[in-house]
């Protein structure tokens, strides 16, 4: 009973629960995991050491854990049609690290989308391990359309002859053509790594094309659109299975978090149910509805809209920076994150945009009608960002809206 044994922590936890329940949650990489997923994540598997893999562990007492991890592996393979799955990575970053470690040598050329245009830190930030250990070759979005420019990616690949090309982003609101990436990778003999962290839930639910037929290796977090526990997986062709497994253990990690692996197994089972396709399709419908309502209100979206779960709003036409917009929305109970826009004159700490995503609101049952209302609330805040009164009015409306879509009502007390 944390409430009795550690009331200080419990009070803060309750406040966070109220924030998650009462706020309008638009962070594109967040979601509401099911109570089953959270129960597994916080369960007794926390106690077990299981270094190694099912059937080959360094500790005794793993007979049940072995079966749980095997089920997680089989479900992950089935969900994405992959030949091999490693379900042990502690996070998306360690999954990427392991994939590079397995398939590249130090100093090899690694080609990914420039970070200020949507790539992830692990795709080449100079102070990240990726930027330190590999020679990063950035590719860019088309300067006019801000879409992936496959011709230019092919040209850069031809010039630079990278060992690996990454497709998959932290911020890209359009469909990725994995077949085109495969062709480019083949033309220069590069490996194709798809980092599907953001869109894994859409892929599992059939709302985005699946990279499995094209990629050598796929990495993914499990806590974003996929709606599982925090952590990650690596999927690959069978030919890379040994290298990938060795890169995770003993290459990078010790004991796997079997509690999180059990929670991943539970989440994969949820994602294998037919209702998950409805959820994935609704995420995209909601994103399109939010994007078009915001556009109707005169707000500017990079690429003009979205095909997936997220969108990038350029807030300069409201006289705001991304940081100011994020803070103003936070003050009105609407949570999102500041984000650079293409050719952003501001630093990554300030930015000119905000990233909005619909997975969490979709999980709590909201549909296109609610997206219309939320677009108006966002517009009200951005128009009156310095008015405490306006923000407090929007906050009341936000609370009234989220109260109609309770998410953890059975867990509250
Ligand atoms: C595309 C992509 N890859 C990898 C990661 C890293 O995941 P984690 O935060 O679990 O290390 C993220 C997280 O935001 C991401 O967006």
C-alpha cells in the first residue's frame, strides 16, 4: 500500500493520474496502456534474473519465464510477419544501438533523415552514440513539399555508398514507401533498417504498409501507437537472428526486464485482436479530422496534413514560438511538444512548431467530432496565449470533454 507506506510519493502519483485522466493528451509518442499491460509490467516478474534467451539462461528457475518470453517472440513475429524477433531491448534507443552493433563496424557510413527534419537522436545526433561511432550521412526532405525525396535519397546513397540506410522517423506525417527504400538500399548494397517506433501500432492494425517484406532489420518501441509497456523489439530476417541476439545479450544488456517482456506479450495479444484494426484506423481518421479542422481555422500544417497519427503545426502565423505554444497549451490542460519545422530559424529548445498526435485520445474513445472541438480549443489558446482567463476557460472545457471519456476509472482509488 504505497498510499500508507510512502504517502509523499503516492500524493504525486495521484496528481499525475489526474493529469493523465483530465488532460487532452496530444503527445504523438504517448498512449494509455491497458490495465492488463500495466499489471504485467508491475508484476512479480520484476524479481527474476533471466540473462540469456529461452532455453539458454545463466540462472535457474526460468521455466515459466522461458515460456512467457517465447510467447512474446511468437506473437511479435505473427503481428508483423517477421522471421525473427528479439523482445529484450530495454528501449528504442538500445534497440537501434543493437541493430547498428550487429550489422555495422565502427566508423561505417549510416544514412538517415537529418535530425532537424524528423530523424531521431539515435539516427545521428553528434553527442549521441550514433553520431560518435558512425559516420552520419544525412538525407533531407524536399525543400518545397517537405516530403521524403526518394530521388535525392538515391543520389546521396549513390554518392556516399552508406552501409546502412534508416527509414523511420520521430516526426513525419506521411506514408513511407518501404519498397522505394529497398530499391535504393539494393542499388548501393546497403542494409535497410526501418525504425517503425512511431507507426508500429498503425502497421499492426493495417493502417500503414508493413516494412517486413522490405527491411533487413526493423526496430520499434512498444509504448507509442502500439500501446504496450515501455521498451522495444527488434525484428529481422532469419539470416541476422544470431547477430541481433548477440548484440543485445551479451553485447549491450544484462538481465532482460521479464516483467516488461510479459507486458509486451499481453500488448501483442491485444494488437492481434480484430478491434485493434479499428483503433489503428480511427487514429488516422482522428488525425485527419484534427488536421483539417486546424487548417479550416487558419493554422498552418507542414505538408498540409497527415496520413498517419501525427502532424506538425507551424505556429509562426500566430506570432508564437513552439515553446510558447507548448507552454500556453499546457496551461490550458492540453499537452503536446514543441518541434522544429523545416528550416527552422529557432533552436531545438525554442522551435517554431508543435507536434500533435491522436493515439492517446483515440484509445480513450474520442472520434472525429471531438477532434473538431479540440481544434477549436487549441485555436482559442494560440490566439490568446497570454490570457490567463482564456486558458482557464479552455481548461474547464478540456476537463468537461475528457470527463466524458474516462480511461482509468477503475484504477483511481
Ligand atoms: C523513431 C524513434 N526511434 C527511437 C526512439 C527511442 O525510443 P526510447 O525513447 O524508448 O529510447 C524514438 C523515441 O522517441 C523514436 O521516435
